[in-house]
C-alpha cells in the first residue's frame, strides 16, 4: 500500500527507531493521571497536569534519551506556562516527535457477560481525528488493546483476542492513510497469579493474531511500531519481580518468533513493573542476544509511562519548587533505559 504520506511515515519511523532512544508515554487519560497524582497527594486539575508534563518535556537533554512523546489530546493543544508556545512546539523544537493517544479506552464488552473482557473504543470518526491531529503536529498515534489472563476461566477468550487484533489492524490502517505512524499496543495486563509460562503462551497467541490481522488489512509493517508487554509472571505471582532471566529469554523467543523483520521498532510498555525491573530486563534481552552472536532485526527499546515517571513524580510531589529535582530524577531513569536499550546498563 502506498499513501501520499509514505515519506513522512518513513521519516517518523526512522526517528522512533533510533538506537539508544525510546518513547515517553505521557498520554495518561484524565482518569489515569488522577490515580498517579493521588499517590502523591496532588489535585487532578488541568494546571497540575500541564505543569507536570511541561516539567518532563523541558528537562535538560531529554532529547538525548527520548525520541517521541505520546500525548493525551488535552496536552497536544496545551500552552506552555508562559503562554508563548504549545507543548507540542516545545517538543518539535527539541526534535522529539509528538504522538497522540487516539483510542478512547477499553470499554466495549466482548465475550461472556461478567468476564470483564473488552474491545477498545474510538473507531468512530478516527480518520478525521487523525487528520486533525496531524495538522496540530502529531506524527504518530497509539491505540491500546487490553487483554486479561485468567487461567481458570480460560481467558483471554478467542473472541477477545480476535476482536482486539481486528481493531488494532483497522486503526493502524487508518493512521497510515492519514500520516500518523501507528503504535500497535496489544497489552496483556499483568493482573493475576499466573506464571511466566502462561504469559509466554498467551503473548505468542496474541501477537500471532495481531500480525495475521495487520496483514489482512494490508497495513505496511515497515511503517508501524509494536508496543508489547514483556513476558512476565502475573503481578500476584511471587516470582513477579525476581525471574529476570526467564523474562528476558521468553520475551526474546516470542518476539523473534512473531514479529516480522519489516517492523522497524518494538518499544515495550512497562506495565506496572518497577523502574529497575523494566530497565534491567530490557538490558538483559540485549545482553542475551549479543551473547548468542546475533542481532535483533528491529530496534528493541522502551515506551514507558510509569517506569520513566515514578521517581520523578515522587520528587515533585506537587510542590512546584521541586520541578528541578523531578527533572533530574526523570533524566536519571531515562538514561538507565537508554543504556538498557543498548545492552550497556
Ligand atoms: P506503562 O509503561 O506505565 O505501562 O504505560 C505505557 C502505556 O502507554 C500504556 O498504554
């Protein structure tokens, strides 16, 4: 498939796949950022959300470690503190690519009543919205599908996997037609006590379905980014923070089996792992691959939300005179992630 946007899409992908860099996911919906703010006792009002995001985007040398930032719609149009420019312009001046969350949350019920499985909302008017976001300066987009593991109930169900893979493919196609590189994010959330073997089987199954549907929709795999979960034990499993070797080994195995070489970059979500675990494990994946004398066919790096912001949020704690300390904490984490993405941590 060729669109009039192929050159723009290619240029965006080249930036997002730059070695040693990753994406900052700062696209928490108003509800989700509210939860993060609650943990540090900060009121969830527009002024605080803008202040927090501007603090991150203006951190010294952020552009050394961050290639792109995913924004929530409110932030795409928000003005800086002094009112002279938009936050989007601040990013563009630093050669950081602005992106936009275009989904409207995992709210459409799928499968049996009561199992809580969902498909993601946001398909209505998506083409027009993408075109408007492109005009406002966004060059990539994100759509998050949510799948849950429940071994007793045999979840995720085949229906949920199929529905979410279809939506991701349809969204990706619409983005490419409108000049936005689609970040395809099938997140298998870590809730549950399942072990890492279960996570491996489910992740493999989900990614296989996702690529089946991307191919059916004729999505150009060279002009997209995959944002998967790492293959981890459930967060309620006692091995959850421990077994780095298995996490790295299984994640490499699944990605090498499922993700075509045409895809330029795989950028992980952190999914509630600690900041340390998220960078340690990424580092280990690279070390293992190097030890086997092979190279990954794609860039393997990060698109973290919590694993880039947790320490910085604590350092800020809603006191704006702490902004400098928060920026230092953020850059320290970004630097670790950058080294990890090269296997040099
Ligand atoms: P976390 O890294 O906090 O999981 O967030 C990444 C993200 O964008 C989830 O959609």
